[in-house]
């Protein structure tokens, strides 16, 4: 009987992808194993410690009591590291529960609105993110409008219909001076990048920009200049995003382009102000950070009540990504799910999978296998472990 299951152990293995991918394994006394993934961290072992510190509260418990267990683990909007750890644990608990009852996780979350989930690609700049080093401005040639367009050309040819690029402002190497307010040169640079991208991808594909957080005045100026290119959204428009609902609302009301944020917020409670104040037009909870699949679904439903859309953030391996697909399938107001590893050729190999996880139209089919529907590929994970890590310990 599934209700007689008991957790016997929890283990972590961190994969060194374009981000660190903390993978979680939960064992039970019936031999059913569940997998999940926590959000990345600048100090990955901090996530491991947060996961393993909760082992005593898990061992001996019924893994199918997913939501009560999450509350017992101390989910809080004031503990971002803990929320990341709990998110991955929660995914693994759903995986066990689905396997124990022989049904896919989306059924446990209330059922699916769709059979496949649209993917939007985080393309970064003139080169996709292969390692964290690609975020550096050390190579200004990667940040010209022409470089952005060349990267867009390659990615659109893969079949994706929604592309998002990082536009954090003109690199220091390309700007004569910097001050508190963006110069005309910087605003013109941002506009030139958006123009080059739209001309490359055409009007038949959706295009979004991540602005990385700017003063309200600069966000309004830059987004206004980009309005003719009909962006699907402008992301992370002010510093600290979800923590300043009033500043975000000021920008949102001043522009026609939809605004989006939420990737670093922990718990649905943290989204309350930006939703109830209509501070944004699209929420972007990360299922591996917000507290897990159920918590992310709560965010989407809260947003739907205020006529706000949902486009979950995601930088995970296929394990966390497929977990997010189950939650996305259950969201009535879904725009799409992020895919951040287009520059990692071995991304799919982290799990056993026949065919392509992401199809040639840029969608992921919602799995109907019990649990999450994916199992880790031990050989590939061992090959790409973060230095000093072992395979589930």
C-alpha cells in the first residue's frame, strides 16, 4: 500500500552544468525512489547542507503526504536557501507519490490543461550560456547588435518560436562613461539590439527581453523606445524586482509592453503584493526556488484571479525541467516554460529518454508515465559532477 511507504534516506549530487544543478534522491522502504532538483546557488554546497539538514525530519515519514511534509520542513519567504532545498525535496516526493499510485504528477496536481508545454529559450546575448563565464563582459564582441542577431538566427533555426535575450545595458567596454542614469548612448544601444533581434527573428516569432533591473526612469525610457518591436515582455525591470511592488507598478503602468518578474521569490506569499497591486502582467515563479510544484501552482492561480499570466523561470537540468512541465500542464494561465541550456549539448543526456525532450517546434510533451516520467543517467551525471562531488551521497 502506498500509504505504508516510509522514507529511508535522502541524498544529493551536484552536476556542473551551465549552472550548478543540485539533484536530489529520496529512497523508501519499498524500493521506490524519487528524484528532484533544487535551484542553483553561488555556493552549491550551501544547498546540499540545507537539504541534508532536513533529513531527520524526513526519514520515517510517509512520502505521499507531500504538502504537510513541505510545511514541516519549514518553507518560509524569509529563507531563500531553505526554499530552494525544499523545492527539490518536494519534487522528489511527488515523484515517489506518482510512482506509488501509478499516475503522473500532473494528475496529482489537479490534471492537465494541455498535452504539451511551450518552451521559451533564454538565449543570453551574442552567445548562449555554456558556463557561468559566459555572463562576463570580457568579450564585448558578444554584445554587439550583430552578435545578438547571429545567435538568434541559430536558435530560431532549432525550431523555437519564443526567444528571450538578456539586455543588461551597454557593456563598459563599449560605453564612454557611466553614471546613475543611462546615457543616450546606452539607451540607443539597447534599442539597436532589440531592433536587430526583431529584424532577425521576424514577426512570426515571439521575442522577450530581460532588462536585469534598472532605475524606474531608465526602465521606462528603454522599454518605451523598444515598443515598436512588440516585445512579449520586459523582465526584471527594477532592482530587487518582487520586493518593490510600487516601483514595478509605476513602470508597468507607464508602458504598453507586458512586464514580468518573480524568479527569486520564495513561497506564494512573496508574490502577494506584486499580484494584488497589479505591479506586473506576468508572474515568473521558479519551481525549484518558490517551494516546489504545488507552491508554484498556487502562484499561478493567485495570478489568474487578477487576470495575470504565468511564465515560470527555469534553469534546471531535465529532471527539474520535467518536474516543472507537470506543474505547467496544470496552470490555466500558462505562457510558456523557460529553457536555459540551449548552449549545453549534453543537457538531455542527464536523463534516460528516447527521442528529443524538446520537439522541433519548441514544445515538451507532458509525460503520462508514473511520477515525473524521467530517470537519471548515472554515467552522464558522474562525468559532469561538480569537482569534489560524488554520485548521490
